[in-house]
C-alpha cells in the first residue's frame, strides 16, 4: 500500500476507538419497553442530549454495556 493510499484512509476514516461497537451493544441491551418508549431520546446524538452525555461518560470510565444499560435506565427513571 502506498503512502498516499494510507494517508487518504487516515484522513477520510475516523479512528476506531471502540465506541461504536460498545454503544451498539448498549442500545441492543436496553429493555424492549424502555427502548420503544424512549427511542428518540436514545438515538439523539446531539452534544446536549443527556443520554449522549451519559453514554460518553460511561464509555470513558470503561463501564461494560450491560452495566451501562442498568445505570441509564435507572437514572432516566430518577432524573428525566
């Protein structure tokens, strides 16, 4: 592979930090009832969305997807 191809891939594809796979596991682990009632809130990727803030913080702390689901569902009941 030439350096031009490598540079092009580096500039056009974001590095894989594992967040996408982790967040997909979290979303797939939500209870069906919770997901159906709050799909718009969960899938809103804006920076000011509380769910997105929680996702980023829990990922940064290295919390497993199953634990993240429990935390977010409980926090939603308490604070939202």
